[in-house]
C-alpha cells in the first residue's frame, strides 16, 4: 500500500512531543513515527545529558528504538550528536537511520542519514536541508509514515500543535543569508537558540 511521509517542525519540544502522543492515539504505529529534537529544549529527558553525547550516536540502541506494548515512542528517547547540529534527543525510524549511518560510515553520517532518509521517503532535498537547519536552530522535527487514507488525520494532528509554516520560515532563513544545511557549521549555543526562538515567538502558530 502507498505511504507518504508527513513532516512537522516545531519551535517547542513540548508541542512536538504532544504531536507524537496524538499520532499514536490515532493508531499510527510508533514504528512509523520519529522525533528528532534539539537537546536545549528537551532537558527533561530522563537519564540523559548533553555530556553523554558522542559524535555520531550516544545511546544508539535507545535512540533507534520503537517502543511497543503501549509504552509510547517517547519512552525510547536517546541522545546522539549530529555534526553541525550538536546534541539531539531522538527516537523512531529516522533516528535509527542516522544511528545506522554513523555505525557504518565516517563522522558526518548522521547528517547524511537524516537528510538522506527524508529524501528517500519523498521529502525534497531542499526541505530536508531546511528541516535539518531547523533542528540546528533549536527546533523539534516529527515525521510520520502513513498510508494515504491516514494522511489527512496526520496532517491535522501536526497542524493542531502549531507546526511551523516551512515555506515562510525557510524564506526567513534565506533572507538572513542561509542557503543550505552545512554539517561543518558550529552548533548553536543555548543562548543563540533562545535568540533564534525570540525572532518568531510573536508569530501565531500556522
């Protein structure tokens, strides 16, 4: 059966986490959902700290886990570091791809896994670069692979929790001189993430 990848970028980790919970409540399998969130906005993840991240995959087995038995995907959050982004907390199929890329390739594979996995699932390269940059700037990315009949439901759930308008936000990045994600970029510091969020905090959710 044909599936599509529905994607949402959020300024708030809490909004992204609630989106994951609602997707699961709508009977979308946890194995088809993923979250990758900048660590600065997910400091409440139990048992993890930025100091535990290593270049590539910190807690790869956990990060790639799709937790079953009704526990929920968020229970499988693990910590990894993506070149150019810095520490992120992640779970699900997209995280598993990044972890696998690092396990079998040189440093930088996590970025290739993140962008490559999105493009392989139908996300344009331009948008995949934007999503990676969005996480670098403090965002949280939620993806769901759903059957055609569930696309509208997944889209409505992501919109409900204030999904960023990718077109207008990408334009804002480009107006500021950004062209594409660069894994050689210096990761944002917490203060830089805060300043970045302040640029958009007065804009209503789309």
